[in-house]
């Protein structure tokens, strides 16, 4: 089986072709069915596993100061305003002003984002505006959205996310304490999302399984955020099917990533004991194959597990930009494995188009590096599966 730029490009084009991948939407549904068919064609026993959610459907979002208006989107785990919005003087997030304004990246746990989310949790404001992303954070200008980490436990404060190009006048208005009117309108409706699960029987069924996971949902098209993980997941599936491994392999591509890892939580709840009981987990996370300001970071449950990926990458001429292991808290879905003592190797990264509406098409992906990484991770998977 050949893992080259042509096969990676075909898989990426297939993923990108479903449009927006937000959980519970039409693009999310069509992507699930496409990916399940691709895994089945590779030779794995495949099924779609549904879970229910209350999907957020935005209606309107804007902030106004005099004759200046910025349109935006609600934070998907926040509240809504009355129809006419909320009006009050603006101040920095965490101040006593009725309207709190913050400039923040779309990454959790970073300066700016931490301050904004702390102010929201403390209920400091009647409404908030988050000016997202942009050059101060190494991101392309535009509307980059925060994930809804509290999706199942939303907070009442309405939060409007607006594009970075509105920063000058909004920050000026905040510094002057001018009046802002913030409108955030959205509804929640019953919806269904699906995880793609695939299974490959091992020659020795008593051995604990290898689990390979990747998220497949996100904001917008997320071609370079999620696409390389999808391409590597499919490459691993094909390589393992050809190898006829000793141990069983379980593969899952989850929806609900941007909603607090909703799909992975559903998978783990349905498979108690699998985190610690699996021989190992491979996590294919975000951004590692991007072409625009991308970084690749290896994560491992300990140094030895991280070294497996580092050595495999070296074999295809790829040097990671960072290694995170041991006591360093992992990023992405690998974090869900830590509490139960899962053994894992993981790839994540950074990307200037992270959570950006322009993250679409093959040109935003480094096809050569993604193919190399896919070859390396397929070799890791085959070795772990025996």
C-alpha cells in the first residue's frame, strides 16, 4: 500500500468537500457517511454510532457603538440577550463595566482567553465581546472561534465573538468607556451527530487492542486543522488491514470536538475500561499538517511513548517542533486519557488558519509533510498492533 501525496490529497479533498463540519449539521452528517464508507472499503468492519445533542443555531449577533457595527457569532456555551440587545458602558474583561471587552486568541489556556473566560465565569458583565485571533496571536486576521468547552453546562453571560479587524475601534471604545449595544440571539434544537467506529480483528483476539482516534468535526471547513488527521487515520486503516495484525485494532473518528469533546466522551462512556485496558492509543490531533504557520508537536503519556513517534518521524525526515510528555498536560483529545492512565502517542500542532473560515482547500495543507507523517504513524500503528 502506497502512502503518498496523491492518496493524501484525495482523502483531504474528500473531507473538505463536505463543507462546514460543525457538529450535528448536514456537512457533519455527510462527512460521517463518507468516512465510514472509506474505512469499509479499506477492509475494516465499520459502523456509525449516533449520539444526541442540543445544537446551537445562531440567529443574530452584533455589537454597535454609534454608527459602527460589527457582526459576529455567539460563543456556543454562553447565553443570549433580549431581542433589543444589552446596552451599557464598555470596560476590560473583569472590570465592573456592564459590557466586558477582551482581545483573545482562539486557544484555551492562553493569555487573553483565560482573562475573558474567568470574567465570564465570575459573572462580571451583562454581556461580553471577544475580539478573536489576528496577528497578535500568530493567526490570520478574521473571525476565529473559541470551542465551547462548557457546552453541556452553559453559562448565562451572552458572549459575542467578532473578527480581529474590528479590534481598533472596539478597543478604543472600551478605553473611553463608551456605550456599546451587544445583541446575541440563538436557539437550541434537537440534533443527532455520529461517531465513525471501525474495527479490525486481530489474529490473537485475547490481546488488548490498539485504539486509533481522531476528531473529525470543527468550525468551518477546517481543512488543515482536521484534514491531516483524517488522512493519517485512513492511511493507518489501510496499512493495518494489509498487515493483518496480531491484536485487534479499534478506530474512532469523533464528532463533537468543538463542543467539549462530546463525541469522545460518548465513545468512552460506551466502552468503560478501554482507556487503561487498551494496549495503546494513537491520537491524531489538530493542525500538524498545515501549510500556513504550522507547527508539529509530539505528545506522549511518558517519554518512551513520545519517543516512538519522534523516531518514526525521523525515519521519514520530519523533525517535530516540540515534544510534550510526562507531567506536561496534553492538548486535544489525548487529555481525556490521562485521568484513567491511558498509554498514548499523539500528534498536535499550531496553524495560522486555526478555526478560521479560510481554512479550506488543498492549498492550506502541506501535502508532502502530511504524507510523510502518515507513513510514520502507519509504521507506529503496525508496530504496536504486531
